[in-house]
């Protein structure tokens, strides 16, 4: 089972030429992004309150779903 935080998971999407890549780049550039947690509510609340326009909640939901599937392996 993978134990990496959501932040570390999403960095794998950096450089992708799609909405996931844009989201990942915004997360990487946000120095205050909660890097050490995997808690859905903490991350989604942060994005709602402090996230940039490139941190779409719908993209976050999709990436978080991929993250939970990835954690199973």
C-alpha cells in the first residue's frame, strides 16, 4: 500500500499537457499547499479558501479518486 501524501502523488502529473498537469503545476507553485496530508477535507478546504484559479475542485476530485486507487497498490 502506497503511503505518499496527495501532494507527492499529484506531482507525478507535472508536465502533462492537460488539466491534471495545470493543477499539479499550481500545487507545486503554491508554497502553502498542505504537503503532508492525504485528508480529503483538509485539502479541499484549502483549495476552496486559498487555491489559485488553476486549482479546480472538479479536477481535484478526479485526481483524489485516482490517488485513492493508487494507494491500494
